[in-house]
């Protein structure tokens, strides 16, 4: 087990019984089955980590890299990614697959937390149910169209999320820049900023590879090699 934070850990097959099953008898354990090649996994993980940081004493976030732990994923019956499984008292009590918006994710988790104070805290973000349904169906254009009918203060978090899912980093950055000082203090503002930076780096890397491929296609192999270096 590699401990990333007080309640965020990386779990392997060897430690699954102690780190997940046994620990779930003390507090709920949220197991995130993910893979590095899975973009929805990368979008979901910061939201799970955000919740773990918000409720550090109420549950443990256990992350399982399915590329490295294929046998464990098969034993648990994981068929698609991301899959999130909630374990309490050694038993699976709830699960979901795919991506959930931040507010919907917190609303899903809160009823399973034992601490009364956790139940009393307001959700990170009030997600619009219709938008959440569109996102779940990967109908991002419809999600944006619906968000544009809502008050901007209510819609802005999901708008940034949808733009990132569409790969529209510039629009997401523009919305981030428009946040009020109070909104910038919220944890999800930092999460969105980090996701924007990651996608910008990813886009830059793709552009560089396309430029190199173009040079190779044109016979400029020496220049392409220099560009890669």
C-alpha cells in the first residue's frame, strides 16, 4: 500500500484484504478502479480526491490501477472503467461506473458516511439533474445547450466541466477567469485549473507529434529526429 494522503491510498492485490476489506469495518472505503489510458478515469479521480480531502475522517479513498492489478479487477468483476465501489463492513454497499459531476458524486456518497457532521455539510456544487443525465450519455452539446438556459452562477461549474470533456480548453479557461473571488476560494476551482493545465500539456504534446509526423511524411526524417529530441 502506498499512502498518498491520510485517507488516500494506492492498493494492490496483496494488500486488498487489509487495506480495503478490514479497514472498511472501521470506516467506509471508496475503491476507484482506473487506468492511465482511460480519460474519464482521469476526469473522475480529481473529484474523488477532492471529496477525500473534504471528508478526511469519514472515508478512505483506495485507488486501484487496473493495468497493474488486472487479476484483482477480474476477481472484483470490473467490466468497464472507471468503476467506483463503496465497501462498508467488508461488503459492497453501492457502486457506479462512468463519470459523475462533482455535486452529484457528493450527493451519492453522503448517505453512506457515518459522521453526522458530514451529512450536515452542503454539497460542493448543486448539479443540474438534466445536465448530469446528458453528461452520463456523453451528449455534451445538449448539456451545454441546457446549461445556457440556467443562471450563470449556478451553471458555471458544470459548464467548465463540459467544455473540458469536449476538449475546449480555451473556453474552460475563460470561464475560470470569470469566477468571483468567493468562487475562487472553493476547492473545485483548483481542480478545474489543474485539469485545464493537464489538457493544455496533452494538446501541446499531440501538436508536436503531428508536426513530427508531417516532417517524416515529407521525407524530413533528420529534422523530425531533432524535433523529437
